[in-house]
């Protein structure tokens, strides 16, 4: 597919929205604690508006939200909201450009303006809004600011230094941060794990072959194997000795007593000793094989996998292998990054303390002393955002032949992927058609979650899509895992041995079945009249077996138990599970128990690392409240007072333009490590929930 040229779409920010990560900080909960709407979140509806007849309140709230969502559609058919992440994307972009010798003073300063604006009052940078400071993220942000010209004795830099050294210093950072330090001449490659490029030769049945990694990690590891073989260093014009702690901290996996981890650590010691003895011809051949593998997977827009990590490492790998900046493959890659770049007024220039000015409408005139800030999206989600918006608008009552739905359906149909990809390594007999990717361009890696949501959306329109939906269902059937569940990108990508490797200390690296993905696929089969098919029945059994003891379901790609439960309950009901069944009743009870005092629902991302304290707990958000409502409505709880309170919370916190403020991150990249704020979640999911409440339907 040809990548459409577009200006980045900014969807839902508004004047008065709060961005400072400490302004809405959520402290660890105590037993029985509930959460109210934090101060700083604007509510445009008056109390009397939200306290009227619930049917009228819901209908009015829905109408405003629906109308706003319609205004955000691109004339070519798609919706796309910003995918907000943390500042490692921006720091690493600055370091990448320094490595390539193309960093301009303007790029460095514009990126620094954004990075400074995200610094917390304690000097740190967090991995998600309102979260705790993260050591590795803070180190990367600090180095990028130093490269942009911030002096180490500046107050905001001194704050960061003190926190870093108090928390273990450079030695306690994760491997990927130390790789960036090594690339920048600030760390020794001898003190990093060896990633031999010869792994590319391992057959797919052999342990630790590249197809044992999830697709995002696979592409990253192959590119990193090339980079690490060269052990490059592009020295920065400064040192960061100030970041070493008096008592050096240990890296995340140090001291592991896991037998496999200990064995791999011992093997790494051996590899360090013998790597230089590998015959040069053999090493060159392995590097060429890796290079060919990388080039073959570059997408039409220049990316790899549609995401930042393999993209930046692939650029460096190819450059080290002799591809110049003017070569087609690198030119396309760098041009592609521009599509993921957002520039807008906001933030303060160096010397203004690193704090952000009062918010104003995106695109408005800068305040005095305000500079342009530059930030990168780690990924873009046009297919995902579009099909969720289509379903939401259908739930809101748009007719199947409404132009918004037919235009979007035609665009979605044009995005079908009919070419082979890495997924065929595990499923060689599944036909390469009926796939859709998350992004504009990621044809090598269609994902099952998007395909399911595409099917659910297309069937709500008058556009002829039956053949495409059937192809999607057959592809999903072929991608089912042996245990009956579904992963996102690969089938049976479940070998956990790769997690024990010394360089795997950050993020998920495999793609096992998850409740949220499996639920979406079960629902797609069910609403297509295929609930009795073996694939759907096996999926239902998998979901029932994987319910948590407290009645919720774990959410892999969204935060977290609210997301999982909000996906599974509607799917099970669609597949024929009765609302009175024990599993559904337990889920309803869990949702009732976790409603906040203000009537909404929220879940902090710390629930991934500390589910005992954070499962289903956090400040109320529009998207998470909608997930809870979708589950309750599917379970027949329309008249439950809990449901009414949730609807009234949405009404009372709705903005004047019809959307909601949602600074909290409710999307998940890597549980425990990397999170996302989907800027359209705050609108699409509430429209679906309100539509199903007002119209009394479930999903059809």
C-alpha cells in the first residue's frame, strides 16, 4: 500500500487541560479506597444537566460526542488520534540523529522543549502520566538535554542528577539505555551483553531462533545484532560522570537466581572472550544475512513494523553496513520518521526552568517566551482508530449507508493485506489474505486484533464487505494458537526461554494469547453467526479458563483488568454465554466493587506490576469508564444503579466540544514498561457505551 501523505491529526486537546505529570498524581491506594475525578479536569456540563432524567442525559451526552467524532474524520475516510508515549522516543531520536551526523540545532532545541515540558517536579521523567519516575527514562532524557545544550548545573538538570544518583545511577539502568550510552561513547560495549548476528541462521524449530521473539522484538534484535557487532561510538562533546552513584546500583536482572538466566549469563561471559575469534568471513556472512533480512522487511513508508524501536536500530544497522544517508533505503526511513513527528507551539525555551506554560488550543498562538516543541509518536493507529470509530458511530445510531461509514469502509477495504509475512513461519498453510495492520504501512505484520475489529466495523455498514470479512475470519481461524486463544501477531509465540537472555530486561518479547485479543476475535466470529464453529468455541473455553480469581480478566494491550473485562464480557454474551452464568456474575460484581466514588472507573498502569494494590483502581477516565459500561450493558445491567452512575459521570465530565479530558495513559505497549495514550480512546469508547445505553442494543 502507498503511504498517504498527511499532516499529523491532533484530535482532542483543549484549553484548560492539565499536562503536568504531578498535578494529577495518584498515590498508592489503601484498602477500600475509591477515586474521585482529579482537580484540573474540566467538566462542561452543569450538575443540573447531569442530574436530569438519565435517558435525556445520556442522549444529550451521546449527541455531542457523536457530532465531535464525526468532525475528526479525514476526508479520505480514516480517523487517527495521537499516540502519546514517554520522552524516550524523543531522546533516542536526538541521539540517533547525532549518531548519523544529521542533528540540527533546531531539531535538538525543539525536542528539548518537549522533553523539558514533561519533567516532573522531583526532576524525573515517568513512563506514563502520573506514574513514578523511571531511572532509565530519566537518564536518556538527561543525556538528550545535555546534547541540546542544557548545562548540568541548571536547576532542572541538578534535580535530575540528584534523583538518578539516589536511585543507583547509570549502572542500574536497563540494557537498552546502556546501549544508547555505548553508541554515544558514554559506556563500554564490553560491559553489555553480546548479541551475535549468527542467531539469524537458527532454524525456526531451534530454541532462541529469531521467530521465538514477538515480531516487534524480532526486528529489534536482528538490527541490534548488527549494531552490536560493530561496537560503534559517536562520542558526545561531554561526559556524564555526574550520573554515577557513590554506591552503584545493579541493573534490573542482576542477581537473578533463575537457572536459565544464570546459564545465559555464564554463556555471555564466554561469548565476550571468544567473539573476536569468530572467522571474519563467517561474521561478514552473518551480517549480510541480517542486512538482507532487515531490508526485506522495510515498509512502503520507510518504517520497520510501524514502530520506533526496530526503525531506529535498523537505520543504524544499515548505515554501519555501508548504506549512506543518500541511499534509497535510509532516505526512505528518515523521510518516514517525519510522518511520525509533531511540531507545535508549547513549552518553554532553555533557561525558563523547564516547566510548561498554561495550556491553550493546539495550533494557537505561542505565549511570550514559548517555543516550538517537537515530539515523535512511537506508532500510528489509523486502522485501529478508524474501525473503533466506525463501530462507535454505528452504536450511536448512524445508518449503515451514512457517508461517514461508507467512506471509512471503502478506505478500510483498501487496506486489506494479501501478501506474505513473518506470521507464515508458524502458519505456512494459512492463505496470505484477510489481514489488516494497525498502521498505514505494516504489511509484513498484520495483527489479529485489528482484523477482528475490522470485521465488527465493516458489518455495520452498507458497503459490500462480505467477501473481505470471510477472508478475515479464515485468516483468524488459521492464526489460532494450540491452546484455543489468540496472540496479536503470531500463532504459538509462547516460548519463554528468550526472556532469560541477558539483554531482555525491558518489555514483553513474546506474543502469547491474551484475553483482550481472544475476546475481540470470539466476538467477531459470534456476530457473524459462527459461534458454534470450533474456532469460536475453543476461544470461549480459553476465556472461561483464564478468568482471574476475582472475576476480572487481564488486559494485555490496554489498562488493564478493566480493559480485559470490558472486552471479554461482551464477547462471551455474543457467543451465547448467558448473563446469569457464574463467570458473568463474578465479572459484574468485580466491576461494581471497583467503581469510584465519583461514578467513573479508572485503573492505574501500576496494576501490571502491583495488581494487589492497583487492579481496577485509579482516577476515573472516560475510556475506562466506557469499558466498564460496555461490559455491564452486555451483561444485562442497564438498570443497575452502578450503570446509571457511570453514565452520569460521563455526562458531568464531558467537555463543551463533546469529548473528554484524559491525560492518563490507558493503552499498553509492553506491560510493566511502556504505555500509550490513545487520544481517540476518550471519545470512541464513550460513544459506543452511550450509544448502546441509549439505543438498548449490544453490538449489532
